[in-house]
């Protein structure tokens, strides 16, 4: 069992990391503003599902492949960048739409938003490498199974992420409900979202191992 002091230290670190601006929380912010708080919560659940994948990959040692293989690293990052470009294209071509009762716009299903969150997270190889470097620092071999400790830490990290990203979704969704009442503001928000997605795609495509 991981000592409680280690758990608390790790949890605080995870909260601070979740608050730091990055592709995932920016994605939650844009989707919540455009489509409402519940859309943001669904995206958050998708991103956290991706973190389950990364935690398992570290526990099984798979993440080391992305740290050592240039081909695997490049393939994954360009897949992620390509997906972000696709989302940017959709945002730029979107027109003002009818606002629903909760202030959201668009007809994107929760299933699709959930899958977007998963893809966004899994196709960022830096997350796997970050987990590979970060989680083992809080593992104590004398406290039992190392893979089990890593999975426990991954679960704590997911809880912290869920709390912070969920808060972002609620606040951004509340603001978006009011801004989306205007077709002109809808168009502006779509253009801003498209620009953000393109920026994230360029950033992801330019990262190095």
C-alpha cells in the first residue's frame, strides 16, 4: 500500500498539473463553451478514459516503446495532429445554429464527444512519456507490486483531472450558454475554437522525444 503522505503529495501535484494550460483542458474549455456544460463533462470523461490507457501502458511497460521508438512516437503524434486539424476544419465551416434549451449549439452526440476525448488523449504520446517519467517517482518497491502502485497512482491522477476538468466544463458551459444566444458570437466562438485546434495541432506535430 502506498503511504498516505505519498498519496497526498501526489494528489496535490496532480491538481496543479491539471490546472496548467494544455491541449486537454483547452479542449474541454472550447467544447464546453460551444456545446454546453454537459458536453464538456462528456469530453472530460473521454479524456479520463484515455488516462486509463496511459496508466495501464506505463504499468505494463508499453509506454517505454514511445520513448525509444522514433517511428511509433512520430506516428502517434501525427495521427493526433491530423485529428485536431479535422476538428479545426469542422469548426471553421460551422455556421450559427439554433440554440437548445440548455444554451448549447450543434447536434454532436455525446457518444461522438466521448470518443473525441479518448482520441485527443490517446494520440498525444507526450502523455504516455509524462506518465512514464512522473508516476514511478511516487512508487516505493518495498510497498508491494509496482504495477499495482502505478495503477493506483493513475487512478488518483484521473480523480484530480476529473475534478479540475469538470470544474472547467461547468464554468465554461455556464458562460457559453449566455454567449451562444447571439449568432454572431456563435460564429466568433467557432472561429476561435478552429484557431485553437490548429494551434494545438501545430504544437503536437512539432514536439520531439
